[in-house]
């Protein structure tokens, strides 16, 4: 019987990963803050929010389905979902001046549920 490699990892490896994630997050926030201070007109926050929303959406899907990364239909479906996601948001963001961040909190769970439905119809199931 194989053991799950995620269960074998010790607390030091998990702590190291946590520290790396925090360091990347802090570096990203510092980079955005410095950029906003030095060049305030460069940033359009609705596009930064869209990019972060897309990363969250993609990150969850890739994490949930890590047992099927080797299947080309997984990646084709992910590419299609991201294309649909991007086309929808880009068309909306171009047509309005301000997009409230709370809408991302409402739409991301709906998009994730839609992604699960798509993958299940393709016979692909998330990692247990």
C-alpha cells in the first residue's frame, strides 16, 4: 500500500513552504506599494484585481485536480475555462469604470463550481 506523499512531509517542510508563501506574498505587496507610490498612474486596480482573481481561480482548479495533471484533456479544459473566464471579465471590465471587489468574492465560487461540473462531465474528478 502506497502512502500519500502529502502525509509523509514533516512539520519542517510545511513550515518552510509557509514561510516561502508568506515571503512571496509580502514581496508582491511591497512591489505593488512601491510602484503605486512612485508611479501612481501606472496601476489600474481593476486589472490587478482581475489578474489576482484569475490566479486564484486557476490555482484552486490546478490544486484540486493534481491527480490528473498528466491528462491532456484536463489542460485543454483548463485552457478553455480560463479563456471563457478572461473573455467575460475583460469585456465587462472594458465597459465599466469601476468593478467592486465584492463581486469577485461572489463570482469566484460560482466559477469554481462550474469548473467542477465541466470536469465531472469529462470524467475527471478532483483529488480526494
